[in-house]
C-alpha cells in the first residue's frame, strides 16, 4: 500500500505555486533521461518520450492545470520521400485511443516500415536567425533561454537518409517549439514530397454525439512561421496546424468519428524539395502554447507573452512619421521636425516617389545622403516597397487562376530574383534602416515550369515563402526595421497594421477619434502595443474633404492632440502621414508634450494591455497597462466621449500588475492615494472626466 501511494504521488502533476504570467522567473526548462524515457519540462509544461522499443511521445502535460494534453501515442512525424510515405517513430498497439495507461506502454511495438529511433542529443535553445539590436530593441534575451532536444531516426531501406525531429522548450512559459530536418547522406538524390511535422492525439475540446457546425478545439494554441496574409493571428485557422478526425479513435461519442482531436501540422502543398547527396531540408517551425484558461484576456496575455519570447524584435516600438513626398527638401523637413519633437523614424511612404528598385547611382547617392543626414539627427530613415498585389507581365506573374490579390508576381521568377537583389543592394548602398514591405508574399502557388526558382506547382509555395522569409531574416541581421501588413512576426517582421478600415479616415474628424480607440481596443487582444501600427492622415486621405482633414494642424489642434494622446497612451505608434508634424510653435509643443509623455512612461506603455471598457460613445472607455516587473506597475487611460463631464467609480482589475495587498494610485501629477485590494485583486477608483476629455492614472 505504501509503495502504491508513493507511485501515485510521483505521477500526479503538481500545480505551480506561482502564476507564470506574473512570476516567469520561477520556471526554468530542463531535459533529462530517466531510464527508458526522456523528459522535457519547465514546471509549466512537460513532454515525455519513451525511447524503447522506439521513440514516441507518451505524455504531454499541462502542469498549470494538472491536465493531460495527450490521449494516445502517434508517430513523432511523417515524411513522404520519392513518393513513399514513412512514419517517423511512434508505437503501435494501444488498446483504446481515448486515454493512455502507463502499463500499456511496455506491450506496445514499433510501427512497421517506419523510421526508427537511432539516438538523441540535448542542449540549449538556439537563435532561429541573427537579430541585430538597435537603440529601441529592449532587453528581451535572444535566443530565448531554454533547452533543446533532437531525436534522430534512420531507416534500413534508406541507408544514409536520416530524419531529425527537433524540440525546444523555453523558460517561464508553457511553450514548445517543434520542427524536423531531413538529411541526405546517401549517394543518390532524394525528393521530400511532403511532411507532417507534428501528429498529436490530443484530448478533445468537446465531446458531442452529433456533428455541430463548428467544434471547440483542444485548449492548445498552435502557431507557425509558415503563415501568409493575415494582420491578426487566428490559431483556429492556422495554415499548417489542422485539427482533424482520428479514425482510430473508435470509442469517441461522435457517431461519425468526426471529433477534431488529432493535430497534424503540414504544408498545404509541397514542399517537393530535391535533396542532392549531402544536402538537408529543414521544415517550418510550429509553436505549441498550452493555455490554462478559457478567459479571453488571460489567453491573450499568454499569446502576447509568447511573441515577446520568440519574436522579441516585435517589441521594438520607434515613434514614426510617414512623409508624403520623397524629394530631398520634403524628407529633410520631416527629419528636422521629427528630431525637434522627439520622433525616431521617418518612412518615405507609398505614393511618395521613393523607389527602392532604382539602381541609378545618382539616386542611390541622393538617398544615402538623406540617410546619413537622418542618422546625424538621431533619426532612422527608410521607405516603402510593394511586393505582391501588382502585375509584372506574363513571363513573371504567378500562373494561377485565382491569385489572392487578383494578380501577383512569382517570387521565384527571373523578376523575383532581381527584385530581392535590388532590395539588398539598395539597403547596403544607401544605409537605410527601415523597410515598409507592403503586399508581402501572400502564399500564391504558381504552376509555371519556366521560372528558374521553382520546378512547378508543388514546390512553388515553399520556394516563394523561403525567398520572402530569408530576405526578412537578412534584414533583421542588419538591424533593418520591418513594417509588413501581415502576420510575419516569426520571420522577422516588426510591426503590422493594428486593424483599421482605410476609408474610415475619410470620415469627419470626431468620428475618426473614437473609431481609432475601438481599433486599438480590439487589435490588442492578440497583439502587444508595439505589434500594431495605427494611422493618422494629417492631410486628406481617400476623400472626405475639409471635415476629415487635420491640416492646417493648428486649426484642428484638439483633434490632432486627441490622436496623439490616445495612440501614445496605448503605447501604439501611428503612421502620421503628411508633409509635416507641426505648422506652428503651439502645434510643435503639443506634439512634443505627448512624445515626452510616452518616453517618460515608455516601459509601462509598451507593456501588456488589460481591456477595461470598449469605446461605444455612450459612457467612459479605457485600457490599463500592467507590468509586475516595473516600479510603475500600471498605467490607466480613461476617456469620456460625451458632451458633458462625468463622474464614475472605475473598478480596476490589478491582478496582473503583481500587486497583492495595496496599490498607490496617482491621477496624472496628483497626490498619491492608497487603496486596499479586495480578494479578487480589484480596486475601486473614483474619477471625474471632462466633456470629450480624458484622464490617466499611474499605479505603484
């Protein structure tokens, strides 16, 4: 009896004493061999592999909730080589795929015809690519602290061909990365037709007898660096992470055996990669974040933390201006005004005349002189380039009946090779340090067999994605800041659109203000403030006339200031698009005032947002920044959109600030007031907000 109790305690997950979203430093990743098993854990997440008689995942545990993620053993991956599909590892013979008992494992056998386990290596997590830090890069470590595990597999019928399955787990977050590699050590070429890098039989998100219209998926967020188009992450629609039915799971309650409880991560087509002797192929990476709640805010905080850890460049948040013309006089005026007000970056925007594909030596010299002038003023300078959403010609466009943007060039065409060569040359020749890369590769396939960079349809998506992502990584290694209106953060992109409808900037000024606050409120559920840009057209944009326009700025200063304060107050940088930032000393003072406010509180304003009340024009709205690692643990922005002053008592949920007993609150520069937290970690703060006004609070 005593021995049974000891065994039971050893197998029961221990729920952490500390909340990882508040105290991440309490959790450190490790990997160890324990008999015939390898265990990777950081106290929040644990994955266990049995390595005899073959290697397979036999446990995957969310240690925060104490729940098992895994219900059945599957292969670690699969690859199709030269038309033949092979499992990679795995064990067969589980009696029931609804749950996994440890005593079943000893009777399970290797999968016939699979690549079988041939060894492992453990080490530290490594950087995916080089990242050159600049003045606003922050302190987040790169590579993220953590551990790595590589499982090696071989096949008797394919001597010299090995499959490596790589894992990484990071400190302070229940997050696992996975990818695979195929190495051809044989004397003949090998073609990687397709692969599935993760095959995970997870506990179902819901159990239903009939088929619903949509299914609740397992509470595991899966993202990949193989992504296209979207400005918002939608894990349930991830291109490569597919939740599918498991036909071997015959004891599920769904009569059609259609419960989506099997995760398969694979490209939609290809890669059809040809490996010469001695060559290797590396897949995309997936990132599996074990969620411990169904609360939208907490899950959003977890996702935002993931990007802070695995894409720290996305936290760079320079203050930027979009100058509307690219002639030297206009650019120098923008640089001078940026320096005078504390802005940090100038982008020669779309329609400005900036031409990054221009290789005329005189033009390159002109841009170099502007970039040097900007650097002398402490300003980063760059410009805009449109990649997709345009046509080059029949020989270079994608051969595709339905391109995502109606028409688009193939990046693996002759034009594509020249395009990326020109961009690299331009950046090196001029020293620009910003690229706004619009319409970046959207995922179009191409059926051409004449383009030099791909063989045909099957390898066209992989080859184009590789060209695009490799270029972005090249930029990051040089410290080039990337604005890309798509979810390419995991390949080096720094900022995407917060999410707004461009024609809304043609509406009357007062409507633009509240819509902008809605855009920020909605856009920061899955983005940190630095990951999304807003837009402030200082001149007319897509129509709207005088009522929609901020110029002359001094004549519409209250509306201009409203944009400044609510963007900077959210920690969100906007594209201030126009010929100038100010047109009078009074205007300059207002711009400089809110730049100083942002820089004074920069650390807390760049921190996570807790969503208090969405703007609706009917009552107050507001957000709260929190960061338990700072002295200034919270900063609250509150707005009154009504035409009369209001007095309210606002309940502030300060749990994620890390405070537990008392909070010291100041309203703007006022006297401190001490509040005692209730047992739900809330405080009630009375405020008065002027008509169409605002206020802000700091919390220590």
